[in-house]
C-alpha cells in the first residue's frame, strides 16, 4: 500500500514507520521534524496549516495515519490555548485532505484517557462516555478527534479507524513521562518524585506492541471501527519507582501533593483487537522497563 504517516517523526510514529516498512508498504512521513530512519521519504509540513498540508499530500494514498499531536498532558495544563489549537486543527485538516483526495481510510491515534469519561471499572469500546465526567483538556481534544472522524464518515462517507492507545513506553520515549523522568532523574542522582501516595495504577504498553497494532488495523474489517491497544499488566507508580530504585542503586523516592486531573487506570479490554485483528500485547512490562533502563544508559549521552 501507499501509506502517509502524518506525525511519523514522533516516538510512536518512528516505530510505526519501521513496522509498515517491514510489512512491505511504501511510506511517506509528513512532519516538521525528520524521522529517525533516513531511508524514509520525508516531507516537511506543519499539519496545522491546511493549505500547505493539502499541497504537500496531493497524491494517491491507500491510508493515512494521523499520529501528530500534543501528547504531554502537562503541556496542556501550562499552555492550553496552543495545545488545544494544535490537537483540534490537525484532525479536521487531515480528514478534509483525505476527503478531497478520496483516501480510503484515515487511522486516528486516540487514547485510553477517553475512558475517564466512563463509569465502572471493566471497560471496552462499547462503554458509554459521559461528558459530565470530563476532567482534562487533553481528553477533550482526543475525544473531539474521534467524533470528527465519525462525523466525516456519516456526512461524506470517509472511512476511519480509531485506535485508543494505552500509555506507551520504550526506547525513544519522549521525556516528561513517568518512566522516562524516573530513569533520567535516577541516573542523574536526583530523587524520584511521586504525586500522592503513588498508588495510581497504569497499564503501560510497549511502543513495539502499539506499532504492530496500528499495522494490524489496516485490515478491511477495521474500517469504521474503534479498537483499544492497551497493555495487560497493572502496575502502580510506586512499583515503577521501586524497580528503578532497584536497578539504579542509591536512588531516593520522594512524595509530593497529588496532581490535578491525573489519569486513573481501569481495566480496559483489548479483546476486540485480539478477536478481530489477531493482535495482543507481547512485551512483558517488567522486562520492557529493565530493557529501557539499559537502553537509556547507553543512549542518553547521544
């Protein structure tokens, strides 16, 4: 297939491109930054500039992956206007480009954060999302992106696939996430900061597993469907800190006030992706975390 990846120079995007190339697809990356793989065709374009994006993507595509986004929730808290504009503009711009060029499918990277709007503990793609439960602008933009994709399908027939990513980790992860910050601080002989009791739980997913799920979603049966690409192992922030402390002796753990609007992990089923796409996470979290610590030791100075 001819695949366009919008935002393929980011953490997940780079892994996605490698997975697409391994599967034999032809890939072009549209981003304001260069991808890690120099063999990938790269087109410099700002996804929030509709005119330039329309010109840059003038071609025949079998699918477009929309990966570009402001993903740091802290950035949303500090710079809400800028972050909100980026995350909203990118979706409508890509959907409109796809409509104009008759692209068969847009695959939209969403997040399991949208389940903050749901009630209950065991959730799947059919769980109702209640607007009165919203607690973060990041979640608002991701859910609005999903609604935009569905609306373009109902209004114009533009096919979509929504992929709700679990919290990713692995080599090349952006700084600012809990795992990257813990490892960075520990190796710099700085204390690990835990917000609240550290009992907040997560289901992290390795970036390689996410990339596999994204490629699996190219299957015809994934058209106009939503899938959770979630991890399978529940861990707490304190458990992660303690593993980092064990792997990097001398590390100190400090506790501070809880963070507003923090994500509360609940069991989110990936059974639909397993049943329909043949996908499930493979990387064991604790092994993946240990591997990441080793990777960071070897690459942090580069």
